[in-house]
């Protein structure tokens, strides 16, 4: 079986750090980490949502692990 492995999605380090600062300040009104990340970076605009499966619902360490697996922070 020949499956194509998707390329990682990229986010600029400065943008990711800005998100983290907002998260630490509690700027996302009680949202789960995955939901806040998804909304902040407007990931609903991506055509292929399959790589994001589970991120919207994830929180804490699970969300961090999914973000690290799917996104390349540059």
C-alpha cells in the first residue's frame, strides 16, 4: 500500500509564541487548548481537516502532542 505522508503544516515561531502568551494570560475564555489553537490560527480554512482530527476536542498534554505532531514551528 502506497500512502502519501502529508507534509507538516508550518507556523511561524513568533506567531506560536504570541499564541502561547495569550493562552498563559487566560485570553481564550475557558476554551480547551486544542480549540483555542484551532480558532486562533483559523484552521477551519484548511481544506484537508483530516490531519487536525481530534485537535478541536483536545486539551492539555494531548493537545500539545497533537500540535507538535502536525505542525512545524519555524
